[in-house]
C-alpha cells in the first residue's frame, strides 16, 4: 500500500492495551480479525479491507497465526504495520504448534521488540494432515501453559479463546469450562469466543462461566456468512452448529450473492441481540473482506441496541437501591 493511501485513511485513536481498553470504555468494543495473506491478490484484499474498515474506528484488530506457525513473520509484520500506519491497537495470535519453548520465547521477544502489546494465546489446531494434536518435543501441550509463560516472562495484555459449543477435544462442557477457568486464573485478561450462529449457546455459556467465577470480559466472535461453500467449510472446521431455520434459509437461496445479502441481515440481528443482552462487544471475523462487516457495523451504530442493556441495568440498580 502506498504511503499516500495510508495517510489518507489514517485515524487518530487513543491507544491502550486491550485489557485496559475493555475496562475503560462505556460502550461496546468492536474489533476486526484479519489473516496474513498468502498471495499477491491476498495482499490486495487485505489492503482494501484495512482501507475500508479502519475509518469505522475499531477498538482493536487482531491478526491470526498461520497453521503450524507458518505466518509468524507475516503476523508480526502486519500487526506492527497496523499500529504504525493506522494508529490502532492490534493483537497478534500465537499458537503452540510446531514450536519449542525456545521458539516461542524467540517469537515473543520479537513481538515485544516490535512494540506489540497484546497476544491471543492459543494451543492451535493440529498441522495439516495430522488428525490428533501432538505437542512438539520441547514445546507446550496446552494454551494454559502458553498463558503461564506469557504471564511469567512478559508484560503483554493476554487474551484467551472460549468455546460456547465446547472445545472439540474436551470430554465434557464441564471439563472445558474448568480448563477455561484455569486459563483465566493463570493470567488471561479477556476471552474471545469461537464463532457461533445460535446466540443461545453464548448466553448459556456466559451464565455457566460466571457461575464458576470467570469474571473477565467474554467477547463473542461473529463471522458473517458470505457463501454456501464458505459457511459449510467454516462450520465443519469449527464444529459450529447451524440452527435449522438458518440452514433452511440458506437452502432456498440460489447463489452466493443472495446468500451474502442474507448473511449480512442474519449477522446484524445476531449482533443486535447479543449487544442488547449486554455482550461487551463484537469481534468480527472478516476473512479479509470489508463489505459485510461495514454494513453490519453501520446498522448497529444506528440501532444502538446496547442502550437497551444499559437501560435495563439502570432500572435494576434503581430497584436494588
């Protein structure tokens, strides 16, 4: 991206670590997730998405970590560029895949030296072609251990992943929740959920998490539906269940353009429901595309569904008073 283009779209927002930002903001936190491109066209798509989405003033953005740590350098480069060129708080994802503790420390040292303040600590998926997770010799087995490493040796703001529909390798929802509590106790300061398409899973998950003492912000992750093949692939990878009504609505639409239009409407209603019920924000999984996220966030800012949650809280406070 040319410097003139960057400067044209630069905004000036007060920067602070994500844990501080979540504590200090009075309104919901909106954030965007990007992934490191693997081709020249992918670079173009990312540049366009950044140009289109940055003026919406997200509270922060995050950049994923490629399978097997394959995009480590690219992740750090993009996070640094976003912070430098756009003045936004940015977060780097980090996984334990194909990395020894020494490797992880080297990566974290590089992130620290690049001025990155925020890390999303993940175990990561098994490398391509490998069905079962096996830790690297000399590496870490769980994201909990990565969080402990971060807390002991670094000053990053630490995020963790949460799974409203239960992690695919957990033996039960109860076990999964206890492991999440251990991550928070170890130092995770906020949580971002895996995508889901039925808000009931999020609401029930948050209620169960609060009941066992998990008190950090739990930000729902939302991915707008862009195509039939795309949603089928992502649902299969994440094991996110599609409600029957959503599946029927997708089946009666003939092409991806109609599905994308419906996807924007569905995600807008989904986000409005989450925010009206008090969710601390929305983390949009953009897939390096801007139109759907732009449309959804514009509608939400007009609707301001979070005002309903604030009114309900004020009424409860008055009643208790």
